[in-house]
């Protein structure tokens, strides 16, 4: 009996609740739309585990997973953010929200192409994080300024297609996790949660996003310093060799 349908059904559940979220957003049921995105996230977290447990992982599941993720964490999240707050901005509101679905699709396609080359981290903000932070923001009941919300949506879209590294907690990575970045984001989470505790889930996602940006910056700065020291060492060795040749 082909058991692959079980894992594929879990993946399809992701797409189902993503579609339901879109319908709830259009109908004005924003809280329910946000809950459906979170349910889609749970299905997304389970489908790979189910496929591996049943030894049914395959290309069909990979393609279905990407399509489902774009529906739930790109299109549904964009629709929810537009319906919940940014519709008052007109084109300035719907264009950033539409970019969530577009850039989410691009990020997923890049992930599938580079899956054998990228290990130990996510390249670009994971799509489920985008969906979860939008859902958590809506469920918190808070509303920041419209222009700031628009900029945040644009930032989420561009972070998904960026080359910023985010920890995936799946194994060893060449990236160093810097303690100052971790402690700074932890302090950010605690302060914001104390100020307004219902937003803790959205703040947790924001702290993860900020950590990826800061940690990537620190790793790249460290790599540049290492390359600079290496070049200086080679230059010194070359000068010493020339000096020895002149003496002889």
C-alpha cells in the first residue's frame, strides 16, 4: 500500500488552512484568519516528520510543501495584513502585502534549488516565520502606525529573499552564534513582553528576525577580519622572501 498519501494529506492540510485564512480575512474575521495560519504552521512542521517516519519522502511532497507554504505564509499572511490594517493606505498598502506572496514563492524556489548546498542554517527569513509573526501581531490586538506596519511588511518580504542566515536547529553549522547578539535579542524580548505581554509571540518572532540580522553581520565582519589578516600575513611572507633573496 502506498503510504505517501498520509504525509501529502498533512501537507495539503497546510494549504487548506491557508486558503481558509484568506477567506476569513476577506470576510473580516481577522482573529480566525490568524488562528488558521498558525494551524497551517503546525501542519507544515509535521508533514516532513510524518514523511520521514513512514519513509515516503519524495519530490511530490517537496513540491506540494512549497506550494502550500506560499499559500499559507505568503499569500494568506499578506491578505490578512492588508485586510486587518493596510487597506486604508490604498496602493501603498496592497503592494507590500502582495510582495509577501511573491517573495515567499521566490524564497521557496531558491530553497529547493540550493537544498543540497545550504546546511546548518536558513538562507533568508523562513516563510513560516513571516506567517507566524503576522498572525501573532493580529492576535495580540495591537496596531502600530500604518506607515510603520507597511515598512515592516516590506522588510519581511525582502528578508525572505535576502542572504541573511537564520539558525535552523537541525545540526552543525559553519555560522557562529554570537552571545552578544543572543543576549541583546533576549533583552529586547523581555522588555517588550513586560511592556505589553499579549504581544509576546510577535515579539519572539521579531527577536529571531533581529538575531539573524545581527548575527550574520557579526559573522561577516569576523570573516573580513580573518581575510584581512591572511592577506597581511601573505604580504609579510612575500616581503621576507624578497629580502632573503636580496641578501643572497
